[in-house]
């Protein structure tokens, strides 16, 4: 089986209704979707990605008004966040409805939910008539896809269809917040919605994370493992370019321009304009190109620790975690 590449939303929705797997664009990254209410379809997602079942999935809805189909007991701060930021790159962890299979939620009593901002994604969910469980459309732990071709490069033999919605404009996964019954809100994963925007809406978060969990218990949400988003090539975070390794076997992932780029085998400059928004949109695609380049080591510096820089640092640290010696 080779996945069909299409822009036909109605055809993609029909495949989802029949229990198939469809990769589709959101504003964050490409998701690998299945009917969230059919356990057999959800199991295909885990098999295609080789994803452990302790790592839950995000359920995608077409509209905030559909939230009651999968979640309940929405606290007041969560309601304010929904009104302010849905559709958009925000996932909320809330008490789940019994109709949601335990496989979706790693057996926990909560479900991660969001309404994507990409119009094609919302149309797909609307036409399918069901909530869509969708992690990123890549092998588990690997670099997230931000174009249809990225999906085809790794999962074309495992899924039914790729719905091409163009390049993802945000470029990193959604921000994940856990909303408790007592009204407290905790950051689980930084992402495409910044802490500054969130706290301007609901006040200070109970915890600003990010949360990092081990592999010995069910995860509260996706993206919490210490090792994630990783290239096959060794990735090293450096504090100073001048003291970093260099040579033709070394690639560079840089926020802005660096001195002597000719000293390296491959160089990716994420934001010549110095914009974190630009860097975020280009991050995963640039990391993927370096992983495919003829280098043995990728070096990167941390990003400014504010705004979207927090999400980029989170992805960088988890990507480097695979290569950490402790």
C-alpha cells in the first residue's frame, strides 16, 4: 500500500469514516488522523508510527461547540482560553467522556483536545462527522513533518492518504495545558501559543514547565518524553559557536547568521530577520535537511527564552536528549 496524495477533502473524510488513516495539514505540523471513537482505527495510528500506547493522542474537533462530545466538566479558565484561542495551536487536557476509548488517552480519565486553525483540517473533521485522533505524522520520536512530502518520506507505506494542505505556518506542535477542577492551569508542553499570550488571558499559570516525564507510566499528554523530535544524526547543544566543533562533517542549526559559515559542512539559518515566528516555522524542515546532509554531527545554540523561543528550546532539548550521555 502506498499512500495517495490528494487535495480532495471529501475523499479523505470518507477514508476516515471507513476506519482508515489520513495525514493532514494543521497550522502546527501534519497530523496522522483516525476516527477517535473507533479503537481499531486508533490502534492503526499506533502501529503506523510504532508509538507506545502509554503516549496519548490529541483529539481534534472542527468547532469548539463540539467539545462536549469528548470532554466534560470544563473549568472556567479553560472556557476563557477556548473563547480566546480556538481555533488555534492550543491543546487542553480535560476530563474525558466515556465514549473516548482508553487507547486514545493512555487509560487516563483525561483527554487532550484542540480545534486546529487550518481551514482544510476543520473541513476534513466536519465532513468526516467524527472527532479525529491525530498525533504528528512521523515515526515515533522522529522529526515532526511540516509538509506533505515529509509525511510521504517516512509513512507512505503505512497509511492510506496524505491530504496536502501546504507547508505548516506555525511549524511546531500546539501548546498543551492541563486544566484542573480547582481552576488551576499547568503548562505541560510549550508550543505555538506563547505563555505570555496565555497569562494575559487567564493570569499566572500554576506551573510554567515544561513537563518532562519518563517512560514508566501513562503520559498526561503527548510530547512529554525527555527524548523526542530527534534526528538520526547526533545533535549537540553548544553555548558558544567559537568553542564548538567545526569541519565538513559538522552541520549548524542557527537562529540568525553566524561567523565563518564556510567552516561547516552544512548550515541552516532559521531567521535572517531575527524573528522567532520565522524560526519556528522553519525549525523542523531545517533540522530534517541537516539530518539528510552528509554530516556526522549537528550543533545548535539555545534560542532566546521568551515567546516562541521557549517552544523551540523545548524541541531542541528533547531532540538532543537522544544523544545525551547522561
